[in-house]
C-alpha cells in the first residue's frame, strides 16, 4: 500500500515537471484563469481512514465584501463513502464591516454515519473498536469583532444533535461561550509568517435528562516562520479541557486526537478523554509550478481526571504534497502519515492516507 501511495505522488510530480519543461502557454493561460475564478465546483474524491474513499461534489466560493482586504470563503460539500456513510456540510468565513471588521465563521452539517468508538484511556495500544450508527446534525458559529492591534473577540454558539445507537442516549446539547483571538498572520489559508492564538470557552446544556451539562475550554497557538525564501516552518500547540466529571457527559464533545488536522496518522476517536494536549510542526517548501511539499510530525496525548497517568505520547509523522488551486493560496492536500502504535514498518494499519483541501493548521 505504501508503495502505491509513493507511486501516485511520483506520477503527479512527473506529469507536472513534464508540463513545466514543455512550457505549454495554453495551459498556463487556463491555469491563470482558473486561479482567478471566484468559485470552484468539481467532483470530489477524498480519502481518510475513518471513511475510506468518499465520492461526491464540492463548491468553494471566494469573494471580498466592500472595504475588506481579506478574502471570504464559503464551502459546500456532499459525499458518499465506501463505508456506507454519507454527509452534507457547509462551512466558511465571511469578513464584513467598514469602520470595524467583523468576521463570522460557521460550520454546519448532517451525517448518516456508521462509525466506531473506543474505550477511554491513554495507554499506547490499539484499542478494541465499538461499532455504532451515528445520525448527527450540528451547527457551530462564532462572530468576532476586531479590537485593534491584531486582537479580536466575540461570542460563539454550538448545537449538536446525535443519535448514537447502541452507545449512549440521544444527545441534544446547546453550547454558548466566547472567543478571544490574536492574529498577525499574513494570510489565513497558507500563511508565510505571523502568530495566531485563540482561547475559547463553551458551556453546554443538555436538552435530554439522560446526559449531563458540561464545559469545554481550549487554546490554540500557532506560528509561521519564513526560513529561506518560500520555505516555511509552521508549528502548533493546543490544549482542550472538559469541565465536569459526570460519567453522563456526551462523548462527542470530549477532547479527541487524530484525523486529518490534529496528529495525522492517528484514527479519530481512538484516543478521547477529559483533557488533551498536542504539539505538531511542519516544514513547507516549494517544488515546481503549482506544487509544494511538506514534512510534518506531531505528538500529543489525552488524560482522565480520576486516573491521571503518564503514558508514552501518541505520535504521527509523514510527507505531503500540495497543489495550489487559487490565488488565495488554497491547496489540494495529499498526506501520507504513520503512527507509533505499531512497531512494524510493514503493518498496513500504521499508515494513514489523506486527500483533502486546505492545510492542517
């Protein structure tokens, strides 16, 4: 499997280098025109360990509101996966305001999703999976007002409804809280330099008596450092802390490692508990034409309040390929990652393959 992934990357690179070497002017005109398009719509093929191959369609629109220098983005996605899952999702960031900038972020969707849960705990081991059917609807939004000097703050809301058949009673949770943010990045999709910090807190009330109220506090610190010309080193440190120790808290809101963004190489949900920390870094460098590459690594762990034990941190590392798709520096992302749960380098389960859009952080 690993050889097939590297063969795919090699083939893409070979094709792009051939195009660049030939210097096809007609292709350059097409590419330049595509990079200027205000919207991109296309069939979508995505792969992640949690879904297998997913086939669908995606539309992304880019625009600037009056008086704004920042590009706003709206995204709509729908897909069906080989794991018999389907989902619809829309998310985006809109910058508005004249005298004072507000930016509104939202993420909403619905999924019909055969999925897996795992027992809590942070022992470095492959856990037994518990299958269940998930029917989830969620809305998460925040509105931040610029305070000057790169600071902004505002409210955030989160509603989640999920029937997790065979795992827990139906969850219907509404969260309200706030966000404080500091941001000096020179771009939001593929920054070349700057610092980003975000602190947020949410209090969740349950609309069902079988599940308890809880809170969630999170921090996110990122820095982007130009090393040489277009070579960039990016790093991120983040934490999440659940508030409350009731055993009836919904597992969907508890801190979780893994996935395409936080410690690539770990399956989402295998390590989920009361508290989380994660540190990851990535070296980004140009290759040729619209392609760039990455080398990344991440480490982190989760902890249980009543049984706080130090274990070997969970790690993921790998290589990535990027293809620029517009002048806002949004990329198609192809990542191959390995975790430290398996000692054997030939074990298929120790590798994860991600094909998606935008950067991990």
